[in-house]
C-alpha cells in the first residue's frame, strides 16, 4: 500500500477494518497519525485495532457500520422477504385500483 498514501483517509481505514482487513487499516491509521499526531480519534481507532484485532464502534472519521438490528444473514433474509411481500401487496392493490377505475368507466357508458 506504500504507493497509495495520497488516498489514505480515516474513512478508508474504517472500511478496511469493518471488512476485516485489519493490517491495512492499521497501516492507514499509522500513516495518518504521523501526519496528524494530534488526532485522538485516529489514535483511539488504532489502539482498538491493535488491542482487539477488529474495528471498534463508530467515531469521528469513520464511514461504515452495519445496521445493529441486522445480526445474521437470516435477519437479512427475513427483511428481504418482508420487503418483497410489501411490494407484491402494493402491486395487487395497484391492479385492484386500476380494475375499479376501468369498471367505473365501463359502468358509466351503459
């Protein structure tokens, strides 16, 4: 990653850490701290990575955190199924409304 220093941001480090690329995240935080040693948020994020080997919570300069309400792929599947059921119901409702308008239109002609 040495040739990519100009693209290093706290957000990039946060995304790397959230995706499990801890070493890349640590390297970015270390580089940023050399340039801005006064940034306590960067030092804290690096300390969490070094201590736990994974990303901590959100703080200044972070870009990504998964929805805490979605814990597993099962939760995600259930959410997607619910969303699809809502879309299907909406489509049925739309078709019923369209049919009712056509019925009224044809009734008025008689």
